[in-house]
């Protein structure tokens, strides 16, 4: 059964026209410009900007928490650091990439820059380009 109190209505379109109101069991469903569904931040134009910025923030928080393990002064081997990268960071940015991976390059470069920073910290070398 659908909960009308938790439901929202989003019209996915590039046009600026308004969609008619949506009701369920004679209860008006509120319209919002964006919604979170299964961890994806979907806006009405599907630009993925909010989703990518949220993922970048999430990755940045993980990097700050694990800097002592991945940083330049860490005693971990390169293999262990790469294992941490693959187990902790990679699942965050690859979840749903088949959907948001088609976003504008200016949006995906936000994630790429942070990943380069993480890999640079791990390898103690110059920035790795994708």
C-alpha cells in the first residue's frame, strides 16, 4: 500500500511547463523539483548535478576519515592502500554509474578530480589522469 504522506511527485522533463496536480485517493501529492530514490538524487531535468556533488561530499568524508591509512605518512604497502581504495571508495562512485555516467563532462569531472587526489595520495606520485 502506498503512503500518501511520504509520496512526492516529480515531472521529468526539459520543458518549463507545469504538470497538472496528481492525487491519490483524493489526497494531493506534493510536487518537488528533486527526489531521492534508491540512493540516487534525481532532479526534474536529470542533470545528475546534485547526485554527483553528494557523492563527492560522501567520498571526501571517507577520505578524511581514512587519511591516516592512505596518506603519505602511512606505513601501509601500496597493495593494501589500493585494496582499501577498491573496497571503500570504488563502490561509492560506481553505484549506478550506468545511469549517471552519461552526465555532462563538467559534472563527472567533479568526481574524477577527487579520485585523482585520492590516488595521488595513495601512490605518492603525480596526479593520475583518467
